[in-house]
C-alpha cells in the first residue's frame, strides 16, 4: 500500500509539472483522451492532433454559450452528458445540449424555420427532412458552409466519405444538407435459441413443409407467427407469441408506417436510397417535383400493395401479438421482446440493441451473449430486386440560416467534435448507432460483435444499403408525417377498412401538396400535381402503383441464420 501511495504521488507531481508547461486546454484534452476516448481508430498522437486543431480554431469563440438540441436516445444522452462537457473543457465554448422528444425537436425546428427567430444554434434531426430542407432554403447546406464561411473551421480529418449515411443527407442538387451523427435500422428480430430447438424445427417442418428459419418473405413470417402463437402456445410454462407490434392512436403509430412499412411490402419503385419515381410513402416525383400520392395521380399511397401491407399489419397485430399490444405506443412496445415471450418481430429497431443484451434478462445467456439475433427484414409479395427493403433512421446535424453566423460556426465546431474520429468509435460502442465505415471495420467492433446479435455483421454487409430513411420525394415532412397516424389508427381500431383509410390519407397528402403548389414557397422543385386519371390507367403502367396480385401469399421461404451470414460475407 505504501509503495502504491508513493507511485500515485509521483504521478501526480509529474502531471502537475506537465500541466505547467502546456496550455490548460491541451491538458484538458490529454485528460479526456486518457480517461474517456481510449477507443478510437486514430492513434493517441493523431487524436491529440485533432484536439489541438479544435483548440486553435475555437480561440475566437471562447466564452460563447451555444445551445443545441436532439431527441432522447442513448447516443444523444452520451453527447449531452459527456461530449458537451469534454468540448467545453477543451475549447472554452460552453455547450448546452438539450434532450427532448423527437416530435418536439421537429416542432422547434419548424417554428424557427417559419419565424426566423433563433431558438437553437443547431439541431440533430432525422434526415427524413431532407426533402423539406433542400426545397425551403431555410437550412444551410454543410457543403456550402465548408466551401464558404466555415472553410477555415472545417476539421481536416472530418472525412465525409467515411460517413455511411452521407447519401441520405444529400439533395437532388448534389449538396450535402446535414452532417450524419447517428443511425439505426429497423430489422427482423428473432429468438435464435428457439429456432434451433430440434422439437420445434420438427413440428414446424411437419406442419408447413419447409424449415423453420429466418423468413425470407412475408408468407414465412406469417407462418412462423401462427406457429408460435397458435400451435406452440407455451414454452417452459409461459405463454409465447409469434409477433410483436403496437396499435394505440398516437403519433408513434405514424412512424410505424412512414418508417418504410410500404417499402417492405414492395409498394414503391426500384431505386436506392429511395424509389424512382414513386417512393415508399407512395409519392410520385417527376423531375424533382412531387406530382401526387393518390393512384389517380400516379401515386401509390392507396394502391393495392399499400392496402395489402396495412391489412397485414392489422391482421398480425390482432391474431399473433399479445392482446395488450393493441393499446401500446412505440416506447411501450419496445421493451416487450426483452421479457422473453416473443418469438420474432418483423419491425424492430436496432436502437434497442443496448437494452436487449443486459445480463439477467430472459433473452440473454449467463455468459452475456444474446439468445436472440437480428437479420434482414423479410420481403412482401410486391417487392422486386433493386428496391429498398426497410428504414434506417439517420439523425444528422442541421444548421438554419436564421442562426447568427458566429453562433452557427461555433455550433459547427461542436457538431464536428461529436463525430470526429477521436470520439466516434467510443460513441458507437456506447449508443450502438454507427456512422463511420472506419468504426464499423475496427477491431473494437469485431470484439463487441458476439454480444450484439448480428448488428456488426449487418453493418459490415452490402445489405445495409437497402435500408434507407425517408427521401427527397417528401417535400414537407412535418406537415405530411402528422397525417399518417390518425388514418392508420382508424384501421388498427377497426373503425374503417385499410382501403378507405388509405384513400383518405392519399387525398389528405394531395391536399397538402396542392397547398404548397399554390403557395409557391418551394421554388422549381415544389409540388405540381398531376391531373387525376382513372386508377386503371396508372395500374396498367410499369412500376408503381402496382396492380393487385392474384396470389398475395406465395410459398413461404426461410434461410438458416448461419447461411445468411455466409451470404453477407460473399
């Protein structure tokens, strides 16, 4: 103990002498590098060079207090409590990083865009608003900033090409409007331990004629849902269900659909990152102008594929999910699979990974490895090669022209700090929302992979490119997104049919597009609606909207998880 005490004193004296010979900022940077940012794709020397750059360029902003905002998820909590503090100590710029609900972030952003009053100096909001940002001209494109007044304040090692979600934040004009900060996908989740049980595999094969495995199509997903709910019924004395979802009338019910449910069924056109000319919302764009949502205007929001997808959502929720799921919201339903009685979930966000692999949970082994796995989402019968297959949430830094230039530049420095190579790997390991290719391919992620149930394998595979956010066909995300949950709720509750609800949704979307067209506030890429024609005219054209299939339940297909992993590696 005495020797240890002496060594601690010696180290303390050495550090004090060191601190006297360097600036306080660099001393703070070294402390953070040694204590917090120990996992990085950069060497310690390279990390220190990045921090020295921040210290130097922050000189003219020292003492400023900057306010930024994001939604409340684990990644942003880390930024708010750790990265904001580190940045303040290193640069002398005071950062307040507020955490509020996603809907409130959009509301604040919308208010600032409409009023011109600076509420926040920067926002982390979903790249789903890319169609809004590039049309209204209220967001300052970061590519313009980097070539203009932020040229001398852009991190030399920012390396935009390393960001896996850069295409999501790029407009049709080629400009990058937002800087990716975090992203996660909605994938298929299943109990791998149950799927490997010989007795369950034999029962499934006997009943359905093919192997129990990861479903390739919606037919197989439905068969597996029926199998566990109606035939297995209980495992280890506890009731089990073959599906999980939520159905309460709540704004989160809209996310359930706008987060690409129709694309999974195959309602839109081919095209990555989004369908061309019809996207996963069913909005048709000609050139860069939205021309309609309704089938009669060439859209697909109320087409046969969208009706099929909506009806399957209702049927599966009613027939195969726990009864209480009907009255749940997104946040209430999210933790349910971790309780141990759900066999699979077709629409599961990887943002839940961190909360699903904690020791002691019924879905985690004693050694800390998960009993569950994630895999690509199964495809609906209308899906065709070349289409997106699911949704990827990409939260990204957004800067508005109503923010005073100096405040915007100071916030730009903080934004770059939160995604810099010095800190991005550690942030990825904390929040499990990767944004950099270099982080995904790192040894640290290889080491973490066994605990993460397929997350690393998914992000290292080419398959991830089929999961994308809402694209540029949506000209005003805040106005249009709020229409969805009210109409979908009427179907979920049984008040109306899927066809009627989607007819009304498509009409409401077209009304918003028409108002934007009349207001002439979005320039040459603003909406210009098509003249209505018969539904048959459009359904007989190639692509979306697609005519109703004679058989919407083809033979179920599955793949063994190990085979799936091999296919990713090829």
